[in-house]
């Protein structure tokens, strides 16, 4: 690519609508799995705190799941869910999100100090009210920390889906590579990173609203 | 589904036994590129992480950096690197190092920072220099965190090195990508299975390492 500049701005100007469409597709295939993961992680996490014996095997399983290469899982799913469909990309991403979110949810639910829980019971809170008014709010900083990791990884992983025909912005990498034209690749990297940054910002804001007492950082073991 | 027949097709093909497309050769290529990437990432990140963790300066920056690095799409970095430096190991090493280095940096930094402050004070108190405290107290105490970081980084690198095949390099990704391109399902599924097995093997290896490679004093604390 002698003499080819890293970015040809006119190409970006000419393809704004196209880029927007890919960005929207990318946001859906990467973030909907994180939401589903969260919806699954909450009840599973609750089960694990109620029945602690469940947690070790579940955590070990998801540890292995997290190690599975995304491309390999996409490929293995193709015969069931089809080439280039949203499901083929979204099912593995949901599993990755769940693998991150389950431990953080359990950590969060366990982090409620026993005296606090007992105080709630003493004040006459039933199990349901104690859960919604005490335990879940206390878990918010942990869950949000997990969501940040899960969302950012999901956004970056979704682009690999381009290799099986459904990767949102990842398509730009294939396109640019096949034409030896770096502009789409650079645009893709920047847009993926921007989407991740914006998502991260939204999650931080959500934490500030939902858990204003939380400190600046709640670490995640990943 | 005829999964088992695909897998047996894959493993019974004569191409899998010898020649450039043999399983042994592809695994060798895969491990070589992954190992090289991990080596450079560790060379860059571990000393820096230890120093930052020990001095405590710039630790916030490390956390922020690791979050941003996670957002970089590997496929984008690989394709861009190929266009910039040409097809070759360097083009794949750049994104893999970019993937592994932040993980190791955070692990080293957090490991040292997590050392019991009383231990550090005691070590200083009996007259150890800063260098000695770092090497003899903080580094052994950071070992579990470092090993955990190395495990995460290794698994991610092994999984991601699959993508290298897209730009024409070797490794197990060759099977996956070639199979996709020619609609040869046994090839793709067999390759995917081998990558999964390799990643799981790496996990097990590190689980064993973290059990046996720790200093006796740390093992007793069950930390």
C-alpha cells in the first residue's frame, strides 16, 4: 500500500450512513447479549448465595466457557443457528457475559454484611423486600463493575463475528483487508473503541445514579 | 447432527498426520506464536507493573489503560498491522502483545500493591533496601496474582491467535479459516475443537502451576 494514507477522509464522508448502520448492528449484537447475561446472572447468583454448594461447579464451568475462542464457538454453532445470523454471534457472547457477571453478582450479594441483613430482618422486612431493598442495591457496584468488563469485551469480541459474516463493524476490517485499503479498518477500530467508551460511560453514570454511595473503583477479578 | 462423523473425518484424514497441515505442525505453530507474544508482553509489562505497583505512582493510569486496551478489536489490529508491516509474524505479534500486556501489567501492579503493608514495613524495619523489599517480599507475594494474570493472558492469546490465520499465517486457525472458505465443515469444526482443547489445557497447566509453584510460606496462608 505504497503512498496510501492511513485515512482517506472523503471515504468516511461518503459512507456515513453505511457506518451508522454497521454501528447500530454492532451495538445490538454485542450489547443485547450482555443484557441477557445480566438477566440470567441475577437469578443464578441468587441461587448460588442461597445454595453455596452450587457456586463452585458453576464458576468452574463458566471459567472454561470464558476460555473458549469466540471464533471456534461461532463456527461450532453455525450448523444449528445458521451462517451470518445474529443468533450465531449472540449466543456465545451471552455465555461470555454470563461468565463475567456470575462471579461479580455472587461477590456483590455476598458483600452485604451480616449485621445489615439481620437489621433488615429485625425491622420486619420479608425475604422479598430484603432482597429488593437491601441486597440487590448493595450488589449494584459489583454488578456494574462486572457489566463494564463484560460490555467492553463483548463489543470488542463481536467484531470477530465478521469472519462468519455477521460482525457489525468487524465487516470493515474484512473489507479494508481484502481491498488493501486501511481507511475502513481505522474507522472500524475507532468506532468500536468509541462504542466501548460510551457504553462504559453510561454504565458509570448508571452506577452513580443507582449507588451514589459507592467508591470510585470496585475491582473485578478478570 | 453428524458432529462425530465430522470430527472423525477430520482426525482420520492423512493430511492431519504429516506435512504442513498436520495437527502436530499446526499446534507447534500456534504455540510458537502464542509463546512469542506472551514473552514480549511479559518482558514489557511485568517489570513496569512491578515498579508501578511498588511505587504506587501511576496505578490509576494502569487501570484506565487496561480498560481501554480491552476495547481494541483484535481482528482490526491484525488486518491493519498486515497492511502496514506486511504479512509476517510481526503483524500478528502486535495485536497479541496488545492483548496480553495490559492483563499482565494490571496483575503485576495489583499483586505488588496487594502485599500486606505490615510485611513491607517489617522488611524495611529489619534493614532491607527498597530493591530487596521488592524482590524478596513483594515479588513472591505478588506471585499468585501474576500467575493468575499470566493464565488469563495465555488463554486469551491462544484463543485469539486463531484469528491470525485470516491474514494468511499458520496455527490452528488455518483449519478454521480454510474450512470456512471452502465450506469444509469437518476441517472447521476439528480446528475449533483443537483450539478449545489447547485453551483448556493451558488453563489446567496454570491451575497446577499455581498449586505447586508458590513459595511454601504463601501456600500455607491459602492465598
